[in-house]
C-alpha cells in the first residue's frame, strides 16, 4: 500500500484489456477481482458471483437493452442486497430468497417486449419524463365511466379532446363483487375481472394508448389480498407455507396488544384490525375491511411473489404504478404500524428492482399521511429521490378545501414549507378529488400558525362540507366517523362540495355561477403548481353526488360511492355550453390547454410562494432563469384586492403583465394600487416588455 497525501492507493497491476468484440457489461465485474484483493477494498465477492451467475444463466444476448440492464443490475446490486439484508438478514433462508429476487428481476427484463424496452430507452432523458407540463391524468372506473375496457377505447377521442393523456384505471383485477372495496380487495392479481373485460382487452387498450402517445397507470394492491385470493384460500385450509403469507394469531392476546396502538381505518364499517377465521379458529390481521387480509412482508417469499406481480404489470406496459397503501406494509407491535422505516426499506428495494428491469415504469406511493411523513416516501438521505417517483399531494388537496370553505388561505400557506422540501426529480400527483374521502390530516401547528384552534377549525370544516353549518352550500357527508376520537373525513364530489348540487336544486342561477367558479378555481390552483394533475372522472363535466349506491348492499355501507358516479352519457352534451356539463368541460379543457403551453409549470422545484398581502389570495411564482409566471387565486366569494407590490417584491419589473387565462394585458400599478381579482377568480400573469 502506498500513501499519497491523505489518500491510500492499492498497488495494482493493470489487467490486459479484453477484446472489444466480446465485451459484455457483466464482465466489468472481473476487473476488480483481477486487480484488488477482496479484503483490501471490502469487495463483496459472493454478491459478485451471484450477479454474474444470474446474468449468465439468463443467457442474455448482447443486445443494447440487455447490456444496459446488466449495467443497471451491477450498479444496483450492492444496494439491493443491503436493503434486503436489513429486513431479512437474520433469517437462515435470506440468501435463498435474495437469489430468487435477483432471478425475478432478470426474468422480468427477459420477458419485457422489445417495444417496451424501446420506450424505456426513450424515457431515459436528462430530466424525468413525468415532470413535464404536457401530462394531464384522469382516474376513472372503467365500468362506471365507459362500461368496459373495449368501450373505453371509444371514449379516447373524448379524453383526447379534453386533453387528458394519462389514464389511471381504477382496480380492474378480479375482486369478489360484494366484497371488493372498489377493486382494492383483489382475488387474482393477474386476471382482469369479467365485469371489465379480459386481459386481452387490457393489452389491446394499452397498445392503442401507446399508439396515441397516451400513458397508462394501474394499481398494485401491495398491502393485502382479498380473503378469496388463492393464497388466502390455501392458508384457510391450513397450508403452512401460505399461512405464513398473512398474520395469524391463535387467540386475542397479540391482536389486543396491537390494537392498543393501531388506528382504525374504517371505524364504522370495519372496526378493529383483526378478523376471526372460523375454519382455523384463529385471528387474521385485517387493517382495512374484514375481507382484506394483510400480507406479511416479514416473510421474504411474500416480497418476491409481489415483486413478480409488479413486473407482470410493468410488462403489460404500465407507465405509472400506483402502490396502494404503502404506509401500511410493515407491522410492528407497539407502533401505529404505519410509515415504519421498514416500509421505506421495502419501497426502496422495489424501486431498485423496477429501475433495473423495467425502468420506464414510474412508482407512485399512495401514502395519505401527515405532511412530514408523506415527504419520506420520496426517499431520504442516500436514497433521496430513490424511493417513490410520485406521491399524492394530499396535504395541499385538503388545504385547498380548507381555503375554499374559510375563504382564508393562511392555513394553506402555513403548510407549504414542508411541501417545498420535495426533492428534485420526483413529482406530486395534484388533485382536488379522488375516489377516496378527504382527510383533514395536516398538522395542528399549521392551523395554530394561522391563528385558529385546530379542534374548532376541523369541526367547522366537517360541518361546512357535510352541509350542517348554516348557510353552507356544500353537500357532502362525513366518512369514517370515529366515535372514540371524533375524527372524520369527508365524502362528496367536487361539484357537490362546491355547492352545485344545492344551487341546482334551488334553481338559483347566481349560486350556480358561483359554484362553477369554485370548481374552476379548485382545478386551476393545482394545475399550475407543479406535479401531474389528476382529474377524477365526472369532475370534468361537473357531476354531482350519485346516491344510487344506497340501493346496492355491496356499497351502501361506504359513502365514498356517492362521489363515484355512473356517467349517464345520454343526458350529457358537452357541446352545449349553456349546460353545466358543457361549461365545466370547456373550462377544464382550457385549463389543460394552458398548462400544456406553459413549460414553466413543469415540476422543476421552481415554485416560490408570494407573500400573503391579502389573506384571501394564494399566489405562487413559477420561475425559469429568464421567465417568471405569477399565479394568483382568490379563494373568497368577494373581490380581492392585491397590491402590485406583491409582484414587484418577487422580481417583477415590467410595466405591463399578460394574463394567460383571459389573454388580456394589464397595466401594472404603483405599490399603492391594486389588482382586483373577482370572487373565486384567478390569473396567470407574466411581465411583457
Ligand atoms: C387505498 C385506496 C382505498 C382503499 C384502501 C384499501 O387507500 O385508495 O380506496 O380502500 O387503499 O385498499
């Protein structure tokens, strides 16, 4: 060993270069063994062997895509092994399962079609493909929006006209009709439920989307299976291998201990977190509904089986995989069994595997948890921006509802310092509504900071949106009311929560106009703030609550169905702009078109909040080196006056500004003059010479 300055160098003999024609990346591994002893550089020789063997046994061709995958595997293998060891290193069978995991990764690559491999390559751009302002998504139930997968193809022109180019198909894999939780209780991860069509239909749809330059997003329900899944059925029959896929307990001792610290998710419809299995005389863990059995990820066989399922979806051509309920995937006695560090280790490991074999598929972690916790799903420390590519901006979504109910943006602003910590290279799903309830899960200190009492404030919001508060135009309902804690979340469609249902019932033209403005403001505010806007089907045409779920015993216990409408296309004419549907469609279409024109609103960590000179106005600046876009939104039902200083303070030095929404130019006033934003109005302003 020689010492140069403060660095140590191993003395080594340079190996003979290999002839270029036989070069394959995994032979890179040989360089180190020829040059250094394992001990000197702590080279992980067993892993080297393992990676080499798995690559050799795959008999890959020397094609570009094969070589690139091998390079990625070599680059990622040490991290993959380290993460795996953190979870399973104590087990005698750890090595065997790690070998299976590597095999699963390489097999996934081998099974990937050439077309998808080409797409993968095209997505490896300098900036992640998914932060682009040109993407706009929609979540939809295939049956409730279009009828079936085949019929959905006929709706693509409609979506195209709207401007939507990424489709999130709500769960379509087999799920027992009356015990389905909207498809989130999956009995077969690989069989499309007959209600929607066949796997072939799905493949056909994916092809069509790809040809049209559209993207597809599907769910993987990682945390649990239906109690009718084959694994659960085998466990119920006493098969020890599959019993170990779930958490079973012979009596209530441990379940009682767990329940002391585990919050209930559906306290009304599914209290507790364990269900009695009479066939076995045992209890099984069921954090969500009693028919959703939690998978036991402390068993590495579960991880490998679910990884294989993830790759099955990846190779169907999924562009964004929504990982359902990742906060719950690791359980530990004495904790909430949510957001545990091991859940993050699992997600990082999954990310590395996906990045190796199917790199074109981005991961969305559906963690609807406290703001500081959501942030961790993007990865921390050495794994920053190496966990989930996307998370839902659930905090901001709820804060928009807070602001529209109170007309006051202070709580929203008090939360932003947390949200701005999102790392570059990751992105938000931004939204106003999805198929789930709205949880008011932001922190108490944010409410305090705005000068309110958190308990009173949340009570006001619940009363306001459930229509109990006198004078509230909103028509929603409380969901998952917990009698022990008084916690509750909110159901209701965008339009109904914005007062449209009440206004239509009262045939009140002024109130209808106000609610339409609110709908548009709610969409506009998140469309330009960075992230991928995800519309919820029906909201683009102002659908109000659909109460038909009450007649269906498989749904009536769950009022989230009120905002999951059956679209009655016969009664909708989007071309008639005198109708509500026509108006909302046209406004949404314009917003989408505007977003696509403004490259500055791509999610490049280039957002800065404006100083709140008027508490009714939430304003942010999007910036590029030579450009600034000032986006201002009035959340109150009256005109709001905003000093021109608010813009100057943030670097605006022009005498005129153009509003991209109206296309009009405005003269900029002095610091003592004001820009007037009408009730629920908004502008996207940019300086002009
Ligand atoms: C997710 C889904 C929700 C479902 C739950 C259990 O939160 O969005 O609809 O009930 O997971 O799978």
